[in-house]
C-alpha cells in the first residue's frame, strides 16, 4: 500500500468521524449517516490495500 493511499484512507475515516460528531450534535441525521459511510469506506479501502499487500508479498 502506498503511503498516499494509506493517508487518504485515514483522512477519509477522520473526516467521517468529524461529520458524524457534528451530525449528532446538530441532530442532522443525513450528516451523521454521511460520516458513518465515510468511515466505512475508509476502513474498507484500507482492508483492500492490506489484502493487496499480503498477496504481493507471496
């Protein structure tokens, strides 16, 4: 996994956490859902990249 991809995934997760927190504080269910989605997407992308790395090592 390239460092740029890893950083991009972490940033997406962090932005998602922030969106979720703001959404909960403002009772904005759409923003909360977007934040949860961003976190999930960041985690999924990180998992895919880790799998690619593991396959490349073989």
